[in-house]
């Protein structure tokens, strides 16, 4: 199964990616600064790179955590939902 993991470089994400790969899944990590062959660049807060990242995947595991919150939390939740809907349509 092809799986995209947002937050793949975080504490939880690293462990999830490791387990998925051990179970034989093809895993791609989404991060703002992709640094490896199994990572793609993207930003869930702006939507940049999401359409390309979700193209052809079977599942998405969304593990992005907000370390330093800017703005109101409900605004950020709506923005993430909007980007997810947009990526789903593309």
C-alpha cells in the first residue's frame, strides 16, 4: 500500500513510518523541508505541495502537530480541512 505520512519527521511520525516500512508498505513523508528520497516537500498550513503529495497514494496518515501556534486554533483547523478537501478533489 502507498501511504503518505504528514509529520513523518516528528517523534510519533518517525515510529509510524518505521513500522509501516517494516510491514512492507511504500511510505512517503511530507515535510516543509524534504531531506530524503522518501520525502516530498509540502506545507499543510498553506496547501503548497499537497495535491502532488496525495496523488497516487492509497492512504494518508495525518500526524502534523502544532509546536508554536500562531493565530486562533479554529482558523488553523479550518485551513487544514480546506487544504485536505482541495487535495481530495485534485
